[in-house]
C-alpha cells in the first residue's frame, strides 16, 4: 500500500483498479475512513452525510406539499394535524439549511477540490478538518434527537418569544445549531489559511480558479458571521434553561434583538449558500464553453464584495418587526446595492458563453438551469427589498418562492452541476450523459412548476407556514404539489444516474471535459497525495493548448 | 526549494512514517517529525498555524460581541439598573483577578521566549505559572459566584429581589463546586508522588505544575473568602458581638475549607439581614459601613430596578459574559496543560514553537476580554 503513484496516462477502458493506486484504495477498512486525515475522503464522507440530510429534508418537503393538496379548512379531516404540520415545516427548513445547504458545497466539493486545485497535498489543518466533520455528525445527532423526542415547531428561525415558551426540544435543536456552526467555522478557517499560505509558487491571487475565490469569500463569511449565530442560540438555550430574560419581553428583554442577532448571521449565511454555487458556475461555464472566463477579475472582486456587503443588509428581514423608519430605508437601499455584484456575475457568465464552443452535457445543462433560476430568484429579491412591496409580501408564499429559487434553483442546482462535473474525478467513473441531461430537464420543469405558482399565491395573500388555506388557492397549491413530485422524481433520476455509474460506468479519463485547472492534471480518482510531481501552474482559463484525445476519450494539455 | 516536497511520494501520516520513510530518500530535505507531511517547510507550517489562530481569535471576539451588544443595548436603556447592580460586585476581587490575569500574560509571553531559546525548564515553569494564575482566577471567581448565589443575586427569572431583611440561602454552593478541583488536585498529588517514586524527570515536570495549579485554585478560594468574608466580618462585629461570627473571624482557615459557612443559622436572622444590607452599600463607600449597622437604616433597594426584569437582566448579562469567559479560561488551561506535556518532552526549539506562540495569543485574548469585562461590569458608579 505504498503511496507511490504512477500518473495514470495509460489509455485503458477496462477496469484496472488492481494496479492503480488512488485515494480510494490507498488503505481499507472502516477505521481508514473514520480516522482519515485525507481531505478527499473527508469530502466524500461529507458528501454522503449531506446527501442523507438532503433526503431527510426532502421527505419532509414532500409531506408538506402532500398535506397542502387540500385546503384543510377542517383541521380534523386534514392529513396532518396542525401541530404536526408545524413540526414538519420546521424540520424541513432546519435540516435543509443547517445540515444540508450550508455544508453542501464547501464541505463536500470544497474539501475534495480545494487542495487539489491549489496543487497541495492537503488542507492546512487536516485534523481540524476531520474534527469539523465529527462536529457535523454530532450536530446531526442533536437534530435527530429533536426529531424523535418532542420535536421543534418554531420554524428554522427560532424567533423569540415563541421559542422561549414552546414546549419542545428547542434546547437540543439550538445546541445542534451551535455545534454545526463551529463545524462550519472550522471549515472556513481551514480554507482561508490553506489558500493564504499554501498556494504554489506561480499561483498569484489572480491565477486562482474562481471556485477558490468563491470558497475564500464564503470562508470569510463563515468565520465572521457564524460566531454571532453561536452566541445567539447559546443565549436562547440559556433563556430556556435559566430564564435569563435577554430576549424575553416578560422580563424586559427584547425579542427583536434576537431577530437582529439571528439575521446578522442568517443573511450573510445565504451568501454562504450561494457564493460557492456561483464559484461552481464560473468553472462550469468556462470549461464547457471551452473558452476563457469573461471578466475574471470582476467575478473575483464581486465575490469579495458580496461577502462584505452581505453583512450590511440583515435588516431587510425585519421591515415589519418594528424598526425606526430611517433604519428601514437604509437597509432597503443597501439591499439594492448588494444585488449589483450578483448581476455582474450573471453578465459575465453570459459573456463567457458568447462565441464559445458550448458543450451541452449534464453539468452545463445544470449550469444553464442555474442561471435562469437564480436570475428569477435574485430579481424577486428586489421586490422584497423594496419597502412598500415588502409590507405586502412579507411572510407570504412570495418569500417562500423567492428563497427557493435562490437556494434550491441556485445552490442545489449548482451543487448538482458541480457534482456531475467533478464526479469522474471523485469516483473515477463516467456517468450516462444523456440520462444526466434528462434528470436536469425533469428537475428544471418540476422546480418551476413547484415554485412559480407560489409567487402567484404570495401576491394574492397566501401566508407562509399555514396548514390550511381558502379554497380559491387550491388549484395553485395543487400545481405546486404536482411540481414537487416531478422535482422529487428528477432528483431520483439524477441520483440513479450517479449510482449506476459507480457500478457500470466507464473508467474516467484524467480530464474528461477539457478543464485547465489543476485538478484535471492528476489522475481520476486522484492518488493519495494528489500529485506525484509538482504541477506547473498556468492560467486556469487558458484552453489554447488543451487538446482532445480520441483514444482516452479525454483531454490533455499539449506541452509547449 | 520550497516545492520539492511534491516529489516526495512518501506519506508521512504519523502511523505510516515508520513503514515508509526508509528507501525513498531522494536526497531532498527530509521532513522532521515536527513538520506535518503536507507542509513544505517550517515557515509555512508556522505561518499557517499563526494565521489560523488569528482567525480563531476573530471568531472569539465576534462570539463575545453578541454579548457586548446586549450589554450596550440594555445599559443604554436602563443605566440606573447597571449602577444599582454593579454595587453588588466586589471590585476588590475583580481587581485582584485582573492583576492575576495580567501577570499570567507576562508569564505566558515569557514562556514563548523560553520555547524559542530551548530553555525547557524555564518553559515548563512559565507555563506552570500561567496555569497557576488561571487556577487562582477561577478560585476567586468561584467565591464571587457562590457568594452571589447565596444572596439570591441570580440571572433573570431566578433573581431574588434584595429586601430589607435580606435573603440568604442556606444552600452551600461552594463545596460542590470544589469537588471536581479537589479530586483533580488529589490525583495530581498522587501523580506527583508516583513520578517521584519512579524518578522520571518527564513525569515530574508534568505533575509538578499540575499539582501547583490544583493548589492554586484553593489558594484562590481562600483569597476570595478572605476578602469577601473580611469585609463582612468587620461589619458584623460592629453590629453584633455575635459569638458565632467572632469565631469565624478568628478561624479563617477553617472558614475557607468550610465553604459557604458564613450562612448564618436561622436564629441569626438579624445578623443575616445586616450582612445583606452591608453588601448593598459596602462597595459604595467606607464610612457608610457604620451607618449600615442598623439593618433598617440600610439603603432600601430601589423597587423600580430591584426586580427580575431589571436587576435580573443585569445579572444575566454578568453571568453570561463572565461565565463564557471562565469557560475560555478552562479551555486555555487544558491547552496549556497539553503544552506542558510537550515542553516536558523538550519538543520546542527555535524552528518549532508555533503551538506555544499560538496558545499564547489565545491566552492574551482571554486576558484582553477580561480587561474589558472588569470595568464594564465592576466599575460602574
Ligand atoms: C439577489 C439578491 C437578493 C435580494 C435582494 C434578497 C432579498 C430578500 C429579502 C428582502 C428577503 C426578506 C423577505 C421577507 O421576509 O419579507 C429575503 C428573504 C430570504 N432570502 Fe433573499 N435576497 C437575495 C438573494 C438571496 C439568496 C442568494 C439567498 C440564498 C441562497 C436568499 C435566501 C433568502 C431566504 C432563505 C429568505 C427567507 C428567510 C425566512 O424568512 O425564512 N436570498 N430575501
Ligand atoms: Cu437576507
């Protein structure tokens, strides 16, 4: 089990795992995974973990949609009781946000790719990296505990004062959030240090792949915002156990302070979710258009701009909670400015495709879906950021549709695109591309069918988090439920395509898509120490000498 | 030179070092055991650790910032509450603890220097001194906390309004709090004896500082009791020639051991009331003590602020801030103990002292936060 690796250039289509050494067969046994310090294995364990969380959250989502098939004017006849319904949407939101979407791209794909893209052997603190994974697992256990004990019904936002009075396991849930927060902080800290101190000679900041810029910006937010969430949920837990009163109006505490604290984290947190997704899209757009990225610097700067501006707009979640008029106006104005960097990115991606040789394969189809869906999500955010319209739209399905367009249509779709894109690298197997495209198409249709009607519902006054509604909303709700089932089916197809590839997939070449970043210069899957020779660092978006090789079915870099 | 580590096909995963290091020597600089396999050189490892620690400190500051915000908000809203409540805090003890922590910062900084200069003995000594200071701090804090608990000065809903004939809980809080440190100290003592028996230099170097730290905790308790109790007894004497109290004063040592024993028996209710009355005003000015002789004359606390929603909230903030800070002290003690083990093994040298340096940074931050907490909580007038 020597770690000595021969760079795999041998063009073979047959299964030759026996002779080839890579991180997956470097060592075996349960402990070789459970105690691994290899960032790739940790990334894969995260991947399995977050996909499990996603499945769990998805089951709750379907339960919500099925329940809303009928108006449920008579609670006794409804499928779920009102109390159960409250629990279901709480668990859906909390699991999706804290267990799935926040760790999804950074912890799974980021962990796997960041050191390889940097040409290093590992992240700066491998032990801390494994530690964050176990913190994540611990957080998962606390959440599972709330699931099987009294269950929380506060919504994922844990607003006081209800969360103080609620007779449910809010403490366990907040403790879970606290632990997950530290998992996230340590991942971010690790990434910042790795990028700062371990870039290879020749890779200046502006020769870094944009995915790394995005991860860097994300990490800044993780490090700066998450501690505030930590102390907030800690105070909430103390509030419940000791009645300290800081957020409790009956003790002169101020529940709105809780909202300020919460959104001071949670607004930046939405950029923890979307920034890495944007990073993925930058890679996908360029690689699959076989054309250098348009406006590299603008994309890089806008990531940082989003990270910093994101700290100034949390108040837009609280326009109706009671703030001074001037404050609301300032927050509204700042909200508009923060959408500018997002728009810059969208224009740059479109510019990248222009006159490129666009390959319409699965990752690219997901990327295109992302641009479409994220644009809708971002633009509807402006309606919510405008004071007058938000008075009407706040706490309606419009908000629900907005954040699903950005979180699911944005982050999740980008995550899937990235997963398909890097799947051959991570597993060494090619998936069935036509079926992948089919999955992307079903997801796209299902997604829009689920959430477009919700915009309409919201503008007509359907409040969010209600277990029942007036009958006139029924047809739109049913459309949405049908869409959710289609969406679920599409995701199932995507999962099956990936699963199928593990067993029947062709062996992946080193560089199946023709990328120019460093991860395509080590074998698929990568060897234990990533690179046996120091990779030569070049322009990550220079495709001039990336040539297709019919024999391997992949690309290689022509030596100059 | 830097990148040649890339050619190194050897996985130096701690467990595999033995299996692989031989036979693969390509003539490039070898990876010493203190250099993790994924770093190229000592400098990169040091820089990474340092940056990581600074980032961690940033998260720590932000973690506290939530509570500082709460402090600002509520003080701004109810300044009179903060003035009223701050008088209950014993600024003498606060000042002592500030001094102790400042001194520990000095010893910590000295430890960093010793680690660079390979002064292993001095390093262990300095780390031990830092650990001891931390223990004193916690001992004093324990006395402060338990004293307040028995007076009903509790957070939020648990706050007991300070009345004319004061509340004084009979529960002994200090003894339970001392159990864990006492057990640890005994274990450390046994460990020290063991290390003497087997005549192991290494174990002696580890056990010594740990034992001293354990004893320091009780030193802190004693100090706290002495000062907290001293103020009391002086007053009680003036008020009542109470035999029980007199005995206390003359047996201070016993008093220290018998934690929380200043709780008067029910029969001494009047004495108790004077205790509380004094506590209310004792910190404001010296001469007042004589006035406070008669409990009825003692300042009757302002009903508007003397309730759970006002004073209680102050104590919530007080306990949250100092409590979280104390947790950080305990965390610091754990990592310093880890350093002591490494230092006793003489692991540090001029190219590898990052851990000492970084723990030092952490320790300075913990002190630094206390430097803010002390005036913000204790010195409000
Ligand atoms: C393009 C810029 C964006 C703008 C201007 C924007 C604006 C807003 C506003 C004003 C609200 C509050 C609506 C209300 O409660 O009345 C909101 C809610 C929300 N947004 Fe965005 N948003 C943007 C992008 C994003 C992104 C990228 C994400 C996540 C990936 C996101 C996730 C959310 C979530 C989760 C909520 C609802 C939270 C809740 O109340 O449960 N937003 N957005
Ligand atoms: Cu927001």
